[in-house]
C-alpha cells in the first residue's frame, strides 16, 4: 500500500472509530466545556 492510500485508510478507520464513539465523545467534550480541561 502506498503512502497516500495508507494515510487515507488510517483516516477512514479513525473516522469510523470516532463515529462509533460519538456519544462518549460528545459527553467528554461537554464535560470539558463545563469543567475546563480537567
């Protein structure tokens, strides 16, 4: 796999992980906004 394809693949995997983790991610962001960056 060439470098561009690998980077693109890693990006897709990252997005899939983030999408799967969306509720937890939003919760984490909300907590950070409320409580600073604790």
